[in-house]
């Protein structure tokens, strides 16, 4: 172990040995002097004439001074020796701390390594079992890293990995922790954070990564702990969410039971669902590109719809279809003129009528993709439970439940997300507004499902609960 100590520690040990030698010399000299003095004293006393003259008196005084000086010097050296020993022990403890940190740190990124992740994950799961407070993990995968390594070399790939690690550190709270667990796989652990907060974190991270000069991009899969849960199951959930995000072309996906493998599902049906997801993602990206102020709006609404539907007890197949409809709910805006779509002020009556037509256009587009049920939900997602909505003025139960869910998710995201012309409001404020209009514009059960599914019971700053849209 000494071989690992820094040079300063070795110097301290050399000084310690020097101090011991000095003390030994002093005490040796004192021993000789006192021995000689003792012999002379005995002889003098036997003769009855000590001290007999001034010289002997001077010797007595000198030996006394020598003894006092030696003892004083020895005490000083012993004090310094004890100080050196404390410094050696402190340096040893610091070096051991550095070694322990190095054993848990990834050399390339400075994040925690594979071992650190699993140790901390086990600790969080134990805490979860005691306190039942949720926590989430985010699994990240760098897009196209192999192609970068092949085309530009591994040094360029390493630069992109470090860039993502820097973005992770810039996005995390103090209590969060990041890890590199494999070549291009990174993890973030978010204590006391439910999946929605983790989703908001992933969206903020996506924004930082997209602005980095290296032009790197990442895909994120999120999993929230269930009770009971173990490390392997939680990691498997995050991996399935990441796989779903990559397959569907989305930036972020959150695990739900609807993503679990279905062995009995025919291959043709799986292929069809995959194509539908790709189509929905492409259309949602087209809408977001058309209206730059609502970046990621469709993906966020889709995620909110899935969480609300699970809270309301819908089955997995229906939840998956609702997620698809949530992704496509604004696809009709492709047919709305940009001057209306991007206008920050209140629309005129004619402009509002043109904007309202997006549900009809969206219905036609989604139906053309042979998604008849989803098209119907998109058509009615601006109907109000009191009959004041459009396009048909349906009331209460006449409105499909899925459409009522989409309306609440759409309104919540619109209120909490930033826009170029205004900042998003606090989650508390958005929920209060939904409560105020529950029973008139919004379905009360859907509002409560949103509140329950997001685990949002306290007032927090928007950055902790909303998804950045700029």
C-alpha cells in the first residue's frame, strides 16, 4: 500500500526517522553525561568534599542546564513527531479515499462506473423498501457512435461520450448521480423522482445535448421503481423503454406494462404496430418542425395520455393505442397556415375557425393510415364536457374517454411548457386551472387521473416538473 502513497507522505516518514535519531543522540549524550556526573558525585560524597570548588559547582550547573535543555529539546521533537504522525495518518486517509473514489469512477467521463452504479442502485432499492418513496433511472444510449468511431476514429467517439457526460452533470440536481456503465451506455439515477420528473429531466438533457458543439444526440429510456422491485427488473424496464424509443424514432420513452414483450403476438401484428409508431413519430416531428414553439409537445402529450390511462385502469392494448393517438392529436396543424399557427396574440374569429379545422384535417390523415379508432379520438379531443367544444359540441359521456384524456394532457402540457413568447407556469397553477374548469371544459376524473399519475402533490418550480419546449 505504501507504494501508492504520494511523495509527500514518504518525506514525512523520512522526517520521522530523523526525529527519532535526534532524540536518541540527545538522550545518549545525557545518559553519558549523567553517568559521569553520578560517578563523580558518589566519589565526592564518599570523600565528604562535594562540591569542593567553583569548577565542580560550574559542572553541576552546566549538567543541570544540559539536562533541562535536552529534556526541552526532546519534548519539542516529540511534539513535532506527533504532528508528523498525524499528518501521515491524514495523508494516508486521503490517499485511501482517492483510491476508493478511483475504484468507483469512469476514467473517460469522470462519472461513476459500472460498479458504483450497481452499489448505489442496491442502496436506493433498500431505501425504497423502507420509505416507499419512488425513484427513477434514465438509461441513455449515444446515437450513431459506432459510425463516428468508424469514420472519424475512437478519439472523436470519446469526445462525444465526454460531451454527453458534461451535459448530464449540467442537468442533474445535487442528489442525482450519473454513471457510464458501458461503451456508449450511460445511466442517471434520480432519487425521490417519479417517472414524470425523470421524463422532464430527460427532455432538459435532450435540449442541452442538442446545443452542444459536437452535435451529439442521445436516446433515453426511463423506468420508475415499483414495489417490490429488484435491480435486474428495474434495469430491464429501462432497457425496454430505450429499445422502444429507438424503434419508434422517439427521443425519450418511459416504461409501461404495454411495452413488455408479448410472445403470443403474431409477427405480422408486431410489424404493423412498429410501422404505426414510426409513422406517428414522423408526423409528430413534422408538426413540431412547423411550429417551433411546441417542440416535443406531441411526444409529451402521448406520454401523459399513457400515464393517465394506466391510472384510470385501461388495458395495455388500449393504452398503447391512446399513446399513438396522443402522438397524432395535432397532426392536422400541418394544414393550418404558419401565420396563424405561430401567432402569439389572440386569434380573430376567422383565424380561430381556421385553427379549429385542424381536428378535421387530423382525423382525415389518421384515418388514411387505417387507424379508424384513433382518428375518432383525434377528431373529438377538443370537445368539452359541457358541450361548448368543437367540432360537434358533444357532451359528457358522448365524448370518447380517450378524447377527454387527450384534452387534459394537451392543456396541461401547453400551460406548463415554455413558449418563445411566454414562460410555462408552475404545475400547481396548471392543476388549479384544470380544477377550476373541471366539469365544464375538462372531465373531472381525467384531471384527477393526471394529478395521481404524476405524483405531484407539492408546489415545485417549473424546471422540476415541466418539459422544456424551447
